[in-house]
């Protein structure tokens, strides 16, 4: 079945350093969404990418969707302690059912 | 907050028992999706309900069943509980069942099966 792989599983950075997490799908995606989950919390929607090669920015966060619509990345510039959490990508296939296939997540720890 | 609520917050059951989890969707949303999140994993899609009909199902056995009511709230029922059913159960509501709609997650129900 369709799989979404995410790397790395964990990342520890010093506050102020950059951070990137990568997401790869075994099949072409209709769109991809990114979520952030704080410890003990639930996934919170960050952004959705739909178009091939799309790049979107939210303050220090930059999201990219690959040209083949099979991979995506999230880059955080100059991390802050408030960025701590687990970041998930979630892809949708072309079946139009709304089913999200989540990656395993990347847990970010930021040392002050 | 997303306006999606779930009850109960926590639940402890024993193997073989049955459980019902509840979800109230955000106002105006007619679609509810259920996910199971095991510790340290990403959420896994269980099924989706759109206007009271099941609209897609993941790789979960038939003992996982659901309902959606006319007010678009939803229930997840799990029969014959197994130890591996211990997880955070998340519901997410969206405006409709189409693939470009954002899904807004509730706080989840933490189920422990002993």
C-alpha cells in the first residue's frame, strides 16, 4: 500500500540553528499537509501544498512540494524553543476520499 | 482551538471489552475522520464519515466500526479490545469529504487496554 516516509526521526539542535525534515511518498500525491504536535497534544494544521514545485512560507517556516509531487520538506530557520514538537507530513492520494497518510514524524528538540 | 471536541479524555478498559468514543465536529463541517495514533507513531487512518455514510476505510478489522449522526457528530466503536488497541484516538472534522479540505483535529481520547 501507499507509504509516506519521513526523516530524520529525531533532531536535536541548538537554539538559533536551522532544522529540516523530509517526507517521501511511494506514490504521487494529490496534495500534502503538514502538522505540528506538541508533547501530550494533538496534531495542529500548519499548511497544505497542492501544486507541483510549490513553495510556501510562514515566518521562519518554509515548505516545499517536489516537482513530481512525491516528496516534500519543511525547513525552520533560526529555531526557537517554541518550535519544539513533532512535525508530521500527511499525504493524500488521488482517490479523493480525504484519507491522510501520515509519515512517522520528526521530533525536534531545541536546546536553549 | 479547532472547535472539535472528543470524549472521554482518557479511558481504561480490559481485553475483550467494548468501547465507544465520541466526537463533535466543528460547526459547519459535515465530515469526520478517525485516526489511531500509537505511541511514537504517526496517526493511522481508520475511516471517514461524510453525511452519515462511510466514505473510505483504512486497514482496520471490522471490530472497528463507526457512526455519524444527523448533526454530524460521530462515534467510534471498538469491540473485543486487544492490548494493541491502546493508543490515542483522534477525530478530525473537515468542511466536506473532498481531498483538498483541511482536517482539524480534536484533542483525542487516550485508550489504555489492560
